[in-house]
C-alpha cells in the first residue's frame, strides 16, 4: 500500500466508501473504519499497518496545509494514530 488511493481501494473491497467533504476528515474516518476492520479480523496485520501508515502520512500533510491556511490545527487533535 503506497498511497491514499490504495487505502480507498482496500476499504472499497468491504463496501466502505468515505466522503465527508474535507480531505482531512475523510482520512480520519478512513482510519476509524480501518480500525473496525482490523478489530473484526477481516484484514491482516500487515495490510492494517501499511494502510495506517499511509493514512498517518496523508493526515500529517493535510494538517500542515490546514495550519498554513488557518494558522492553527483544529482537526485530528484527539486521534490516536498508534
């Protein structure tokens, strides 16, 4: 898994389509859905870890963009990316 599109395709295999309207929120919802799939044991640990790493990276990129445009970060403060 190399990019956000790959994570979207993984979620799509389970009928999960995410569109909230703001990219950073989409990434956060995808992370939650991914957690649920892993807890249900329908995806492997390597797939989970790879997808989680991609989402963390994309979230950091969006957080920096948000901080640059708004002067502060309001989204994703309480998320646990472990």
